[in-house]
C-alpha cells in the first residue's frame, strides 16, 4: 500500500451533497443517488460494474432508489456514490491522501467521508467508524484507477 499526502487540485466549488443512509428492515439501504453526465456518467457506470462484491468483510447490499452510481456494502456501513459534486469543504490547498495512485480528500467536518479527486468524476465513500478507512480505500483504488480516468 502506498499512502502519501499532497495538496488537492483547485476547482470550482459546488454545493455539498449530503449522503443519507437509512437501513431498512431488509438489506436495502436508502442512498441519494448523484446525477453525473457525459464522461463522468460513463466512467461511473464502468466503475459500478467493476466494484468488489465484498469490501472489508461486508457483502454488497441493494440501494434504494436503484442507481448505477451507488454501491453499498453491509447495512450501509460502507457506501459509494460516483459522480458527486466537488466537495464544498475542499480548499485548493487541502491535503489529499494518495492510496495506491488514487487521491482521496477526507472532509474535516465528516471524518468518515472520503472523496477521490483529480479524475473525470468525483467518487465519494462513506465508511462507518468501526471499519478501517485505509483497508477500504486500498480495495477501491484499483477499480477507481481502471475505470475513472484522471
């Protein structure tokens, strides 16, 4: 595993998007899907098809509403949304952690929220506190690198 810190690239600020996870009685989790367009949407669809069936010991779960831009593991302990807006809290000088070639911004206000940067689509991952973010981000680095170009 290669982890390095580097400044985040500057970009246009976008309104923050709140991820809503509500575990239902079934294994379906409510996650508000993003609405990427163009190249970002195509990359997100490729990523969705390439994501692992298990992540940090958790199996994939369904999301409601169904979306090719959302993936959930466990009862919502780990959730991924592809094609989200640029994080509102990400300043041009913010530090980004490089995990196996993918830069991740950790929102200082939401320590369980990570967003990949410097790619055609922002990929947001919410990781419950009882999971190790490094292990999850390492497992996601390969699919993100292969499917969401810089």
